[in-house]
C-alpha cells in the first residue's frame, strides 16, 4: 500500500491535474491513497480573505470571487458543464459565503481554520472527479473524520489512538475497492469543527495516515528533483541528495527546510517507512529517499533561509539577572501565544529570541511580555542556518550583511542577519 502526496504546485492548473492522473496510472495495481494540498497559492489567498473578513475590509467579496474564479477556470478546462463537480465545488465554497455574511465573533485562529480548510476540500473534489473521468476508480474521503485533534486551532495536536482506530476501521476496506483521495493539512475536533495541522502540513497528513496503515512508503511529489542542499530560488548550483537518514532530515526540517513539514519524519521513523521526494514533472527519476540507514553525503553545505524574522530582546524591568523563574514565565507566554522559537540566547540581563512573524500571535505575545518585562525588537530579518559549513561558505553568505546574532556548534551555524 502506497501513500502519495501532491502539493499545491503540482495541481495549480488543469495540466497539473492531468499530469497527476498520468503519474497515478503508472502505479495501477497498487493500493493507493492520495493526499492533496490546496491548488497553487490558494492557501495564501484564503489567508488574505480571512484577514480581510476579520478586519471587516471592503475587499472581502472581491478576494473571494477571485478565488472562486481561479478554481472554476480549472474545472471548465477539465469537465463538461453537466459534470457534478461544479455543484460539489459550489457547495464547498458556500460554507465561506455563509461565514463572511456574518460579523466575526470567534477567535481568529478558529475562523482561520474554518475558512482556509476549504482550499483542500475543493482541490480534492476536483482531483477525485478527474481521476474517475480518466478511468481510474477513485473515492473522495473527508479526512476530518479520521485525523482527530484537540482544539488548538492552526496547530492541531493529533490524538493518535483515536486517529489510528478511525483510520484502520474504514480505510483498508476502501483501498481494496480503489484509489482513495483525501485532504492534507486538515483534522477535526470532537465537536466536529475543522482544525489545521500547521502551515504546509499536508506532508504530515500523509505521514500520519501511512504510519497508521503501515504503508510500504510515502512519496511526496514536488516541483524540484528531490531534496537539495539549498533553495534553488535563492542559490545557483544546488546539489541533490540521493539519500538522507531520518536523523539528518529531522535536523533539516527543524531548522526550516521547507521541502518537508517538520513533523513529517518522526511517525515514519517510528514505523520504519521510507519517504521519497520525487519530481512530479519527471516521475521516473529517483528523487531522494529518506530512510533509517540513508547515507548522508555532503558535497556542499546545507543552507536554510527563514525570512520575515523578528529578533526580540527581553529583560527584567528592575535590571535583575534573567533567572530560571523569568525564563519559565517567558516560555509560558510563548506557548500561550503559539509562537515558536527558532533561535535563542541568554545573557546576564537579557533573553534574546528569533521567531517567525505572524502578526496576530506576535501582538498577543508582546501584550503578555510587556506586563512584566522590557522588550525591544527588530523586524524584517533573515535567519540563515548552515549545516556542515565551511569558512568559505559562511563568508559568501554573510558578505555585505549585518550579523545581529550568531550561534555556532560542531555541525551547524545560525546567523540572524539584516
């Protein structure tokens, strides 16, 4: 039994969905579960819609109409007007229609999950319909009834026992009947509300399902030839890894390598299931395989960039030393605000952290910190992480930049730069 995950870039237009079907045709004869992300940049557009709705801006309906137009353009290329997919997509979008007609009263993160999740629900409806049109027997599955989470919206914590029980109860018999298509990124609460698993969480969805079903492998189809040592959008002459160990992949994703969601590897490692990263434009290529005994060869250093960073310096108002009691309170505020620390450093009088900028969470964090601490911060920074570095590679990366914070260990160096 195989699990495939197709990201937004692979289904961004009608030709991408046709290509997906052609890839799937090469694996006929296998039990196959397919996890699909929202199409193209739909999640970004739905995030913009969410913010506009919460702020009660005038462009709410314009943004939503653009999102609908984008999807209808794709399905008009793929299907005859009489195909039921038009009604299926309309019925998915109407959930947003109902919500934005009312004034926002709920928590922002709750609203976010109810709106942004529609991207995956629509994309999987379209993919499933096209697979059936192409003669591939396929069934649509609502993942929210199988991946159970707590009520931590935008970062749902998986309830593993309940999830495994639900997945094993129904999905094996469905796979015996044909292909199963379901959503990435989504979960459901006991109150039947939608949660998301964290941005770019579709890889994690594939990993959860595969580990519960003891799949043969997970393949995530990308717009790159495999896992590279750096992002080709920012660096020339990148090199591909043929293999990586689970531990190296975990380190890379922890530091922000965007090709795989950080939570993806651990469930696969626990079940000893290999993860393949392959190009959807050239499915016959080997790509990269991540496995227990994967061989790590580093011809060049691994370079990971995280942009839109904030550097905070937190100190006590009475100029006392930063103690364990202070740190306990600070980390409690970070957890309450759902803000993750990418890098941190402690001195006698201050605690400095580098974080991603999510404006709503950052505002909540600042409000909490300012009650007991003095806080200074810089925005618009970049965090550079280099694994298996050399002095020459560091000089090239930092040339012309101001280094605000630096940490060095045996294998990794991290730099916050302006």
